[in-house]
């Protein structure tokens, strides 16, 4: 089980105080970044992840 927030293939976004969303560059899908799931494309990174914040939908 892995979390997208720890993967190097994601772009991270957050609206208001909602959970961080990961847009996967490989699968071209969106996931809740902190949730755990199975992913064969996961590649761990220790780099600090930049989260783009939005104040409207």
C-alpha cells in the first residue's frame, strides 16, 4: 500500500482546506494524495512536494 503524496509522478493541488489531490502523470487520473492504495507505477521520492493551492473551483 502506497500514498501518492510520496510518489514522484504526481502533481499536487488543494482547494481551500480540502484534502490534497494528486494528478498522476502516468495514469492521467486524480487521487486523494494521502490515501493508501496499490499502484504498480509508484516511485518513492524524498523531495518536498509542492502543492498548488486554489481559492475557487
